[in-house]
């Protein structure tokens, strides 16, 4: 028997309903904020992610599904969504036009890592990316948008924020941090020792408990911000406080990708164990330029769909649509014809195998249909349809013509 590959899984039944409900809810809310749907390819040049995510990141070093295709191109399955949206933005020359652009996306991403609860090798993200808006009000609005999605879904969360500084204050801070890390190098794990040279900021995000203890006195970026970054961060906190969105400042929050600057944030769930981040994002004003475009302000986020599905409760599913069945072979042609007319505006399921009434009622109940519509011997003779409303528990007989007209 052939099974799904390790870390991959099928999405069906209850999970599929939750997925559709989440995507519909998140999409509808994002569109109210001015975002429009964009779909980028699952397969991209590997260079796109090496330049955007960063050569030193674990995603590039360990986790990308990377290969040489039959044309000799170095390609990979996308490990995250932002870089592809930025590539689209540049390749369509939107960076050279005045204006502000907002895109939403959702779809599968791929990372070759150890599968565990809440983490798969194929996973889904829902995200939004905003281009051309420098104001910190946009950072706040992005956070507000995410909170609206989780509030609508009745998902509890806590919000952590930080500032990563800019090209003026970050280099000076990195020098202080590297000096501190060199002094405690022997207390750090192998990954953190390697990151001192390649990406020292990522050391702050290490989950190793020994590293956390050793880093407790590390210099903090929020204590080393330039006046502009400090002003923006204070404004962001003020906007969140005034809107009633609770948050805490996590001075070690750095996000997992290299392209962030200034504001960074994560939404956390206390009901997921170790893999507890359900959404995250921030500002990345340099990424468009890094990938060959004109300097463009940008801010965005991504939601980890699989983790959200673990927390999501579907609203009560109302009965809907029509179940059609026949009690003899002669009646099947009739119900097929009627169902075709019904499907113009309604959901209709047809059972092609003749069954007794009790069996049809059970099948209609399993389909969660509102109406069970049956053609038996008398109905064939009189050109009628027997109907039972499974919600109101009433039944009636109606002519075939009247049935189609009234429905």
C-alpha cells in the first residue's frame, strides 16, 4: 500500500471543512482592508530564497526542497510566501510605479525538517503583504487585521512585539551583541556558536534552555534604537494600547528570516505546546532592493494554517441542499433530470442505486441535506416527488413541475 510521504498529509473531511472555513474567513477580512488575491508559483529559482531568506538561515542551509530540473535550472519548492510575492512585485515592475499595493495569498509551502506536532514538511500559510507604505500606522493596521481574523474565529492568542532597528542602529547593535556572545561562546550550543559569525541576531531566538540562560544579560536592540526607530516603536505601542489590543514587548523576538527590520511581531497560542506561534511578521523595507528592485517600504505577515486548524472549532453546520433517490431503476432517470435543474442554484446529491425509503433517509442524513426527495412507484405514476424536510421534520408530496418552479 502506498502511503503519503513522511511529513506530508491528506486534507479531507473535518480538516478540509476547517481549512475552507479559515481561508474564507481570513480572505473576507483581508479584502475589507484593501488586499487582493495573488497566487505565485510553488516552484521558484533557489536563488530567490537564498538572497531573501538568507544564506545563513536554517531554511536555506538545511530545509529547502532544492534540485536541478531537466533544463539544468537550480530550483526549489517554496519554503515561505513573502519572497515569491516580492519577486512578482519586481518582475511586474510595480516597484517603478507610484502607488501602494496590497496582496493576500494562501497555499502550500515546503521545508525538509523533522515532522512533529504542528509542524509538517508540507504546510500551508495564509499571508498578506503591503508595499509602498512607510508609516508605522500600516504596521499597526496589519496587526489589527490579524487580531480581527483570530477574534472572528474565536481563537485566543497573546501578542508579542519588538523592534529590530534599521540600517542606522542595527550595525552598531550587532557589534555590541557579537562582543557579548564571544565572551559566553562556550556556554552556547553549536548552532549559536556558528551564528555568531553568520547571523548573530538569530542567537537571541534560540530555544535551547542553556542558551536562554546564558543570553539573559545580552544587550537588547530596543535599548539601542536610533531616534526614528524608537519613535516608531513607541507609536506602535500607543496605537495598540488605544485600540485595546493587548501585547507584551519581547526583546529577544527576532523572527526566523533575515529580511525583517523595525517592527516584528508574533501571535502565540498557549494551547499548542512547543510549536506555539500561530502568526508572525513585521516590516522588511530592504527586501525589494535586495532582490533587484527599487527601494520600497513593505510590511506583512503569515499565519500557520495547520496550527490554527488545531485550535479551530467549526460553527454548527446547518443542513443544506437536496438529496435525491429512487426506489426503483425506472425512477433514477427522473431524479437525475430533476437534480440537474436544481443544481443551477442549489446543492444536490443523487443516489443512483435504488433503495428503500429508510435507507435513503439515512443517506440523506449522512449528507447533512435539508431535503430528502424520493421517487417511488406512486410518484412515477403520478409525476410527483415525495419530500421530507429533515430540519423541520415535515413531509409532503409535490408535482415535479411545481417542485422545480418553487425551488
